[in-house]
C-alpha cells in the first residue's frame, strides 16, 4: 500500500479562508498516509511538522508538543519519506534557495517535497493561536498569531512544493515548516537564511486529495462568495 | 486496493491547452483504476467512454471502436462503479438537469459521478480528429472536430462533476460523455434533452491526481504563458 510517489492532502487551503476550521481528520489517520508531513490543528491550533513518524506541534506559546493520534486537523499533508540527496547548499536567502530548488529539480509542474537539515540564521516562524467555534475567517483567526525568531539554529525544514495550477487547493509554490534540532523552536516559516544544509528531494507523480465530505459545513458552504486567492496570499505570505 | 470513493485522473485539462497531447497513460493502466470513465486519445484522438470495463472510442468519423490496452491518452478519468439510485427524471434540458443534480446531491464541493440510462433527444456530440506531432494548441486542434446529432436515442451518459476550485486541473462542473445503447453513436456531449432516465450517483471523497512526470515536454512547459481558463472554456464549452 505504501506508494512512495504519492503526496496525501486532507482538506484544501481554500476551506480555511471562510473559517471552516473544524478538525475533520485525526493525526492517527494522517499517519496512515505518511511518516513525514505538515499541517495545522482544529481552529488553526498551531503548526504541525511530522518527522520520522512523530507529529510535533508548535503552539502559539512557542511550545513544541508531540500530539496524540486523536488530534484533529482541518488541513494537512503527509507522505512516506524516500528522499534522495539533491545538493549541499550554503549562504542562501529563502528566495534564492527556492529559485535554486526550482532550477535543480526541474519539477515545477508537479508536486515534490524538500527536506533540509542544517544551520539556519535569521529564522522567523509563526504559529496561530487556537480558536474555538463559532470560527471566524482565516484572516480574522490568523491575527491571533505569535511570531518567533532565532538568530542561529540547527534544524530541519520540511517543504512541499505545489504547481500554480493547484493554487487554492494546495499552497502554490513552497510551503515550509521548521523544527529545531533541540525541538524547542519551530513553526510555519515566514523567513530564513540557509547557512549550510543537506538538501534532499522527493518527487511525487500523484496527489491524493482527500476532502471532508462528511462535514456538512464544508459541503454546504458557498465558496463563490469567498475571495480565496487574495485572503490566502495575505495569510500564508 | 479497490476504493469506491476515489476518482482517478491522469493528466490535467490545463496541459491540453498548449498542445501537450502526447499519450502518457495506456488504457490498460487506466483500467487498473476503474471500470468506468471518460477521456481522450493521444492527439485528441476521439472521445472515450468506459462502461463496465469496456473502453469505447467515438472517433471523428463517428465510428464507435473498442480500443486496446495499448491505446495512449494525455487526459482521462476512471473509477470503480458503485452507483446508488438518485432519481427518476424526465423532460429536462441539460441546464435544468444539471441544476437538479446539484440540488439533489448537495455535493458541489466535492467530486462525484452521475450515470444516466434512458431516452434522450436533440443530442449533440463532438469528437475531435486525431492530430500528430508536432501538436498544435487545444484551440487549433479542436477546430478539426466533427459534430454529430441524433433526434431520439437510447443510451448512457457518464458525467464527472468537479468543484470550481479544481477548474483547470479538472473540468469544473459537469463533464459529460455519451454512448448510445446500440453503440453506434456517442462522444463528448455538447447539448441534449433528457426525455426520461434512471439517474444514479457516486460520491468521491478523494481525487487521485496523477501527473505525467516522465514526459519532459510536460515537465519543462511554462504554463504561465498559457491563457488556460479562457482557452479551456472555449474548447470545452
């Protein structure tokens, strides 16, 4: 059953926009589809990163917690790690790194994952504070976010790249989460400088897009009323 | 392995726009993912409809052929049939039928399939003539299409519905193919009136989106230069 070229996604980025933040997949279920991943909890409860089968949550207080199988999520990705070495890279801004990754992989028309282990500086992450029902919009909810910074930190970056055509379903371009080696710092990456790192790469030929069809709020929502592209790029930027 | 709530898709609608019409999946492979489906051949070689595991092609001469496992396709869908009865409907235009289907299924935010067996009138189909490399754009290629009409015909309609969010990856809304009961007439439906039919329905919670990552023309193409939405809606309208 383990297909090493499949990226699993539960939910869509678009459903977060109007505030469909109910948890519709458990971590136990997500881990059936991978040992590596990223996501967020119900009510945008922190930022998740799964490494070697262990699901870490960076909460809005900056704590790093291991979450249980019962932890619920509105939106998440996972896959079974089978990375190949891509390059040893150093001294790159986020923008320059992402440009190099596009050039090295030649894979911008499909989904892929990047895993970087190494030294980072000027790292800026965020984690949103969990909200409770009735949920507000993504823009409103994301205002309650904490920003964390580290000048120098060793750690692991997990990134998923999605083609522009899937913007709104997924996060178009790179979606980067981070966890420090000492597991005291991490979150959704807003900015960073790569000092030196091992860069590994895994190509996907398949997106397994799972939708929360048993959630009536999702199924009944009129997405034509949402300004999805603008709100996503504001909140995910 | 048979998951009855998964819709398999090979390729994207968007890749047809600039003329990436090479066959990148065989019918034999497509049938591994379903016994029911629709698609088109390499070079837009006719219109495909798979019923009970048999893949029929309506070519641009209007002939209905059963294609071999080696038949190659740039874009196709399939799934394993597990339809439930939805309604007995009669005397509906295509637009009124599609409106009723949205209302009856309450599933416009996910993927689903509709199968209608019954009597149709004023049926208008098209099938594109196969082009050969170097392929031209979808708009250019689709000019070489034949239009077929039948005043009264018994047959089967297979439709896939895709949410607006996936417009460009899939055909947003309903994508309808048809085959007459006597297997002498069919194609991509441009217009029809449903006189009377059994309407069946199958909901999907998962889109398994497979991309032709081994095709360099696909992987190297710069989709930002294509006017995907406009060209798709012109050609698929």
